[in-house]
C-alpha cells in the first residue's frame, strides 16, 4: 500500500515557484512558530512570516526561503501564497550576506529619512534568505534519512 502524500504548491505574484508536487511532510514558518504538516492535517489558513519552508518527498528534501504570505491547508493539499519565495540552492549567499549587512547598517545609522518598518522588513528578508542558504549548504554535506526534514 502506498503512503499518503500531500500536494504542495508555492506561488508568488511573479511566478509559480513550486508547481504541484507530492510530498511526505512540509514545515512552514507560521507566525505562531514553525508548523509541521503531515497527510490528513486539519484544514485551515495560517499567516506566514519570513523564514524557511522545508519539505521531504521520500527521496529528496528541499528548502525554500519564504518572505511572508499565507498557507492554506485543506485535506492533503497545501497551497502557499507568498510575497516572495526562493529555492535555497538558487540563493546567492554572498549577495544575501551583503543585503543583511546593508540592512543592519541602515538600522544602526537611523537616518532621518529612514522608513523603520521597511528597514526592519529588509533585515528579516535577508535573514531568511541567509538561513535557507546555510541550511542548504549544511544539507549538501549531511543528507537526511527517510522521514527527516532537511535542517531539522
């Protein structure tokens, strides 16, 4: 008998980042904390914060940087509608590090024209991208066993 799967899609305003993919488990960066989803999960909508989304499909595991949005969980389907999302292996770690440094410098400088909300959001986005890139680098060295999420 085959194991029940979750249908996962990740969509941003610009593109479909992950077309419908059948996975064993998903981990989402929900506002209330990291949330694990398995087949048969209760249906609801959850707000996402900047962070790392992970999934495992039984053969491979993937990591994405997600920059806020919502996830709808309905029966065995998870649809992520994110402001932005990026596959960890596509993140240029050096550029992400530079963005994080620039965001920190802006916040420390406290220029009178500084939009504090925008600067704080930029720092959170850069931090999420860096975390996803680091987890991906670490996971290339340590492949998870069956049923384990990468970076978990």
